[in-house]
C-alpha cells in the first residue's frame, strides 16, 4: 500500500489552522501545518462526505424494496441512519481521516451495494443480456460433461424476456447461439454452480467480482485517495450494469491487478504481490473477454521502454512478460482448444470475425441514427486497428508523458469500430485510475529542449516516430470517411401502417412498413431489415416480402418491400424520429433510410 502524504497527524492543529485561515486571523503555517496539507485534509473530508452521501442515496432508493421481504424493511432505515452518522463523524471525530473511519466508509459502501444489488438479483428471473444467459448455460453444459463450444446455447432464451430483444444479431439475419468468449467467461463461474448456486449465477458472480475490484482499488491507491473506491463502487454507471447482466465485471479485478505498478516489472518489490502476478492476472483477464486483449500491446511497449530506461534488455523483458500472459491464458483455454480446435477458435474470436450488426455508442452512431445513410462495417474495424497503431507508436515515443494516461487511450480505440458498446468505453476506468496513481514518478521530467537536442543529434531517425503516428492516423481517418460514404443501398420509406390508440406518448404499434431499396453497388445484394425507433439494443430483423422487383436486388435495380415485425413493435411517441436499417453481406454493410418523424395520424416522413 502506498504511503499517505502527511494528513492529520494532529487533527487539532489542522482544524485550528483551517479555521484561522478561514477567518483571516492567521496563516495555517503559523500552527506548524502547511496550507497545502490543511487543504488536502479538507478535500479528503469532503470526499468522504460524498461517500456517505452516496450510501445515503442508495439506502433511500433501497427503501422501495421493502416488499422483497422483512429483511429489506429492516435494513433500509438501518442503512439510512448509518449513512447520516457517518457523515457527521467525518467532521467531528479527532481522526476523521484515520484508518478506522476510512474502513468503516468502505465497509458501509460494500454492504450497501451487496444488499441493494443482491436483493435485485434475488427477485429477478430473467437476464438483461444474452452474454450473462450464455455464460450460465455454458457453465451448466461444462459441469454436465459437454463442450460449451460445440453445443447450442438456445436454452438461454428461457432466461431472457423477451429473447428477441437481447440476442446478438448478425448481418446475415441470424443471431449468435454459441459461446463467443474465451473459456474464462464460464470456467470461473463453474465452482459456484458446483456448490449449488443456480439462480442468476452470472449476476451473482459479476457482483462479487465488482466488490472484489473496489476492495483492490481501496488497497492499491494512496491512503489519501481511498475514497475513490467506495465512490466507484456506488456509481450507477458501474454497480448497476455490473450486477444486471454486465459480464465484463468478471475481468475487471484481474485487470486492476495487472496494471498496478506495471512499470516496475520484473523488479516490483512488495511483500504481498510478486511481480509475476501482473502478467498472470492480465492473461486471466484476457481469458474472460476480448476487451483486455487491447491492453496487451500497450503493456508490452510500456514494459520494454521502462526496461530500456533502467538499463535492462527491453526485448527480453517484454518477451518474458508476454510469456507469462500467454501461459496464464493457455492454462484456462488450452483444454477447450484441444477438445475442439475449430469450435474454440470460432467462439473465442467470434466478435472479431463474424459479421455482427452495428451497435453501441461510439462513432457508429452516426450511421445508426440515420445521419450518414449507412456505413461499411469492416472498414470501421480497420480504421480502429490503424488508430491503435498510431497510439502505440505515440506511447513508445512519449512514454514518459503517457505512462499515467495510456489506459485511457484504449476506449478511444474502441470508440471507432462498428460495435462500440457502452461497457467498452467505461470498463477500463477502475484499472486506469489504479495504473495512473501507482506508477513511479520519474526522477526527472522530460525536458522539451533536451528532447529537441536529442532529435537533432539523431537526425536520420527523428522523423520516424512522427511518421509512425501520422501515417496510420491519417489512414484511419480516410478509411472512416470512405466507410461512411460507401453504403451499398439507397433506402426510402414509402409508407407505414400502425394500429392501436394514438396518444402523444405512444400507444401505437407497427403493422407494416413499405420501403424502396436501390442497389448502388456492383454486385447483387439481399437486404435484411430492422426498424429502429429509439432505445438501444436491436430488437430483431423484420419479415421482408418483395412486392415489386427481384431479390437479390441486382446492381442498379430497385425493389420494393413490405416489412412486418416478427413480434409486436411499439411505434415511437408523437414527434420522435425513426429509421429503417438494411444489412447486407459482401459487403458487410449497414444502409439506412433518412430520418422519419412520427406524427399523430400521419406516421410517415
């Protein structure tokens, strides 16, 4: 644990200094306490007050769960009064920043999160993501002696309601019904199911992983930053999704272990965490989901640069680090690879090789929301890969400046592909904070003038790094422009029929939608349609019947379709926008209509 800065060795002195400074009667330094130290203590007290406010807010929300059982009715007021007392103690006890009160605040936050989210899981009977349902079914198959990678996970549909609202759809009209992650996603859950935990297994395990994560953060950050842990824990962006189908929580504690003091490999000196734990934890994180894979190149580059700075052999140290990552990954996945190599490869790499529909909150929303007319999906992934190359070169060149910020670059890479889900953009925050505050301070900050002199002395190679950054960055931007301007179909809405009782807030549902599709590409294409009217996750393809023209649509030809939803689809409220999406293969692309505005009695454009 990192030593704290001086902070309330004498709380009385700090209080006296702060009050004296506040009324202008004296300078804090007159009391033996610097103004910076007093200010830091005050900031910490305010931060811990926010922790207790977060516990209070969660407890007040939990009051609404009284119908879950007698325990909820009793716990709610207990948690409320505990939070109120905690906020008072921060400003009244003699050691408001001592270990006892910090541990109490952390403990209260842990109990609050476990109770509130645990009650929700206990009452829930359906998952909110197909990945959580898949993990539970895959775990059951494994314990029954079946290979999850060669088995259908269709049984997961019984754990989703309605199932069609949660499937991961492919551009060819199908949806994923197999394991699409490395084996750690279900193998780490197997011990808990073997012990008898069967109800909402994935959510329970993910909640536990998130609680472990914040305990690690509490232990790994400096004492004056411990309040970060309970605030992260109770932040709705994390605790809500991580306990409600957000399976990424399972890799987050391992990633936190991986990046803590990563710059000190292989010589990290600590009695409770050997150096090999970092790369081994990274290998385990990579065995849960593909997202941590993007951290591996950055860590290899960082470890190599740090090794060179300390006089070691950078290539040898980086290869040693990579070897430990690969061994940890192989221990978990090799048995399944040997069981069925093709099935494991298809499952572990499915998100990267299967043509999945566009989704998420990244740059692809420009197409999903009808602003560009569509996008060619593989080119967005290629652009993201080029952007990552540029960022890696920048990190290698300016590691001294980016050593605390590199993990915040990873979400920028994941912002660019055709699938840029919300969790891709915030999953790394806990680990990024731990990495930023745990790396060692350089003895001497890089001096721009000395850097320029070094570049002049190394004239023949001084342009290599800027070119290595600029060329892939420009190529990435160019690919994105081409991707957003090359949609192969032109889609126009001809009309729409709805049923139900129209109100300003909704009340109608789609009966059918008429569209005209013109093929502007050089090859025949078969479009598959979705209708998007707000919300997030795609709710499934619609039945499409051609009424004029042919299918597939020939190059330069136009075909008219009538689209009908497979399940009842609600129309948007009055005044909101909706679009028709058309997916094709070869090219794997999304084409959209222009934005349509829904109006009472006139639901068309």
